[in-house]
């Protein structure tokens, strides 16, 4: 179940770090009147008369001040609304079907834990878990109270005497105790529980209990967290893996952002330094550390380690605003984009030696897009164009050109000659290609990426089996190789897709609505060189009265950041709770 928890981190890291401290460059036009705005939001875009007009994209990155929260947000872009909404509607539909399947897999009408189904054996497994907590994520996307109801029902059952332990351990369907299954990946459930706290603060004590118990059980005094733990709370895999460590860094950073408990912030930093303090001269950390600090294996993987760690660092920086992470992100992104890169194939390699950077395994594997996502974030944070160019080339070679695809499915591994060496198609890793591809689409508005995503989506039908999507199949025969996917995994893909567009470009209803977590939305405006105005639409629900701020980022046609300005606006109490508006300003 390792990949279940691993996915959770990738979603958090999809946040794009469009920050006001980015250094503005020369712009073909300027943003004016941005110091203070009243509703409705307006912005003047002024073209210098001595420069040719070029199409530009402007991203508005919204943040709420104080403790106020946004219930939900929908973003619309002129000319793109229908295209994006139609594209994503399939994922909405799939998620609702998945949710219905999981409801049918509940232990009973009074025990809202979900039993996993083993497609190979054709029967239910012995363990159940609180998958329906992820209903809060679907609620954030759709506003449908039914999903929130099931999330709360699950949390209320867990909060009863004797039930809390099943936030951390599998429930034994036969006897009601702990199932003899090692725990790995339950971070996804804790993440959903924290998201639920934003909707209903009654669950804060439960979340605090779960986080403290998780830390007690999984994190020893060395701060090298165990990969997995047995049901008796003894380590199953006792060494520390950089990927597991990374999504725990993200979890505690997120917990700090929501609860303001500084202990969680410190735990995240402790977990980070446990690996970063061991970095080599080329700024690559080991990937596997024994509890005595010795290195278990001398290689680092592109996806499981470099990708997750970079995304984990970015998440921690986003949530804590601690510049300790900012410095590491830039150093680590430079290192991994250099040493994993293969100039001939124009893509990243699978494994390198952590001290020298020498490639130890040539080829590409299914989780490649994790590093792509991390480098996109690093580019937006630092402005280093190499990060974006290499990430995009990696994705283009493997997905757009299709070298890693078989029957539209991402295979486990190919060599440098693009020959398939493992035909397994594993949703646990393949899913990252969806938000990564969408990130490149919203950065470039190149429909090649949408077409590639259409191919990936069409092939997903082969994963659909008895009780929804199955995690692993053979890309040749489509026969199942594993169990059904946990609800959190599929819902997180939808959230990832929705959040990408909003954060990268503002965009329409796009890729990964994680409002419940980040409390941030945005809206994109296009400046058409044939016209003399820019226009955009936005709709925000649940906006409280008071002062708010925007970070305005301007991209040129190639995706370069050319201007960054911070601005403020206020919402009168009359308008609080729901705003729909748009603005058109003449360009002079």
C-alpha cells in the first residue's frame, strides 16, 4: 500500500509558488493601479506605444488574510471554459462512480470503513480503512453535501471509544481488531482528516491525536521515520526511505498550516534535516538510511526519491514560509536536474549514485512525472528556465511521443532504446502523469498536452474491473495484477488536475481544487494583441468580508515570468458569501 500514501504528497506539491518576491523583468506592458482595489476587481493593462503588442497571460493568485476561509471557488476563462470543463467532467463522473462503489464496500451500515477488493483472488481482503474521509475532497470540488456527510460520518465513528486506532491501522473485518497488515500509506487518511477540520473544527482533537500517535509510532529519536509498522506497533521496515520521509514532511507542514501548532512545523523540519544534513558535495542526499545513520543503498531513484523529496520541500516551504526550505529547493533542483539528465535521450534517467551523480540505471520508469512536477514548481519559484525546459522535454519524450506507452498505458519501465522491459501498468505511479501533463498544458496552452491526456484517459478503461479501478494491470492483456484502488487515490488525481490550472495559470475550474487546503484561488486574463482589452471572469463562493490580497504574475508567450506585483482589494460585507464578476479595461 506504499503508493497510496506516496500519492498524497504529489498533490500537495502541485501548489505553484507564484510569489511576490520574484524579480520583475522588462515587460511589454505594465500593470497599473494595483495598490488598492475595491470590489469588483479591476486591473489596468497598459501597452507602451513603442512596443509591439504580444499575447500575454496574467495570473491572479488570491490569498485570504487572517483566519477567514473560502468554502469553494470556481474559475472561468473566456474562450476556455467549455473546453476545460468538458475535459474534466469525465473525472468528476468517474469519481462519483468510484465513491458509489466504495459505499457498497463498507464493512456494514454502522461501520463506515471500506473493504478493499482483490481482483486476482476475486474476493474481499481482510482489512478495511477509512477511505470515505476523502469525501471531503469531493465536497470541496462539487459542493455536494452528500460527500461531506460520509466524511463526517466516518470521522464521528473513528472518534468513538476504541475506534481511533483505525486511523493508523487496518481494521480486521473478521474480529473487529487490528488486521495483521503492516501500515504504510495511511498519511492519505490523515491528510483528508485535516482537510475535514477546516470544514468542522469538532474534529481537531481527533486530528491532533492521530498526528501525535503517528509521530510516536513512525518517527524514532533519529528522525529517520520507519517505512512501515506492524499492527503491534513494532517496525516492519525499519530503515528510512527518502520518499516516505518526504510525504511525512508535507503532512506535518500541512498540519501546522491548519492547526497553527508549531510542534508540527518543527517535526517537518526535523525530518528534513535528518536527510539534508547528510547531503553529498553535489547536493544529493542518500535515499536509504539505517537507524544508525549508515547508508543502506548507494543509489537514488528519479521518482520515488528525487521527485518526492523536491515536492516535499516545496510543500513545506509553501505551508511554513520558512526560507530554510527555499534555499534547499533551489540547490536540490539544480542537482537533480543536472545529474539525472541525459542529453542524448533528452529525458531523466532512473537511478544515480548519490555521492558522484553517476548514472547507475539507464532508462525511464512510470513515476517519471513526479520529478517533472517538482521542477515545474522550482521553476516558478526561482525563475530558472532550465528546470522547466528539462521537465517538459522529459514529458514530451515519454508521453507526447509515447515512448513509455503500450496501448495507451504507461508501462513500468523502458530502456534507453525505448524497449519495454516491464509491461506492468500501475495506477499507483501512472496517475502522476495526469496533473503533470495538465501543468504543461496550462503553462503553454498547447493542446498537444490535452490530446496526450485524452490518450491516457481513454486507456484507463482497461483498469476498470469488478469494484472500480484496479491498481495494477498487464498493459498487453489488461488482466488485473492487484487490488482495487483506494478512493483517496482517484479523488486526489481529480484534485490535482483542478488545482494545477488555478495555481499555474488561474484558469477555468481546472486541475485540482484544493481550496480546502490552501484557501487560495485565482483567475486568468488573456491580453489579445488584436484587441485592445484583456478580459476574464471569476466566481468566488464563501468569500468573507474584509481585506484580501492578490499576487499578480505575468507570463510571456514562452511561459517566462516577466512581472510580479502584489495588490490588495476589499470585499464589503454586503457582498460577503458570494461574488461573481469580471472586468474589462481598455488598453492604451
